[in-house]
C-alpha cells in the first residue's frame, strides 16, 4: 500500500545507489508521489532501466552515472541537477555495501579502506556536494543509509560495521550543525532486506533461518525501507532530525 504525501509533489530528489534495490525502490515511490528524481549510480544500463520505468509510469526522472567516492564526480551530478531542476529538496545518500562476512584476521588494509570509502566517505562527499544548494534554499531533508550492522555487532565484516556506525554519528552531527539552516538529517538502519542481490545469493533455507532471527519472522523488503524514506522526506516528519530509524523487524530495539 502506497502512503500519500502530497507535499512531495513538485519536489526534487537525488538518490545515490539508485540503480537497484532500496535506492531504486525509493526513487520509484518518490516519483509516484510527484517528485522529480535523479538516480545516481555506476551502472548506466541499470540506471536507464529505472528511469525508463519511472517515466513510463508518468513520472519525471533522470539518471547520472557517477562514482560517489569521487568529489569531482559528485560535483558534476550536482551541476546536472541544478541545471535540470534548479534545486534539491531531498537527498538520499544510499550508496554503499560490501557487508559480507570476513574475519578480522583475513581483512586487508586495502579492503578496510575500500569499505570505509564506499560506505562512509561517500556519504560525507554526497552531502558536501549538494550542501550549497540546500543552504541557499534554507530547507531540505537529507536521508542517510546506515545498517543494523552499525547499531550492534553482527556477522558483517568489521569495516562495514564501523563505517555504518560512522554514518549514524555523521547524521547526528549534520543534524545539529544544519538544523539552524532549516535542513533536517536522519538515517535509516535496515536489517536483513530481501533485495535482488540477496534473493540471488542467499539460499531459501538460509533466508528462512535469518527471518526466524527477527521477531516479525520475515525478511524485510525494499518497500519497507522506501516507505520509511518517504516519511523522512516529507513534512510528516518535519520535527524529526538527527534520529536513526531501525527498519529491522523488531530485531534492534535500542
């Protein structure tokens, strides 16, 4: 069931990690609310598919191929968005990943740095690239993507957990600093979400085992996270800033 947030109509949203999974679903739902959407990712074919799906449904969307660990690439995306739409109202810094289990003893320095760049530095650089527009407007909603692995120790590798915990603090710090300028910043922390990648790589029996670890006894789906993003993007959450919402089926309770 699609919630309705009429205030999102005509807004401009930028979603990194928008070519697949949670990012793509969030872009689709925002467009369905009447928002203009720029989806950002590295896979042009996948981005084109998301844009085509949105436009076929009557929405407005553009795609931008970019490496979100590059400030120069993100600056180009910000220039594109300003040229096409004139502003940004919603910024979803959703890019990241690489949380698969790896023992600390086997985790290389190169891997550690790569994960922190992919999941933490990319979030900082994304916010920094669009901050001039947000500050000029004196308004906006920034939504960051952390993880249950950043909320408590998990089977994910330590680099991923540390990076995602860093996103939580980054969110809190930004909310404190940018609140006086009218900009809200909140985070979403999903637990086990049945994305296309998970469905492909996780056997059905393992899916059932993981689902049983959650009080709601199911895996999350991308819509669960995207609906939370809609709420945080809209005026319905207008007095919320600096928080992390655990989309975790009851598994994370503090």
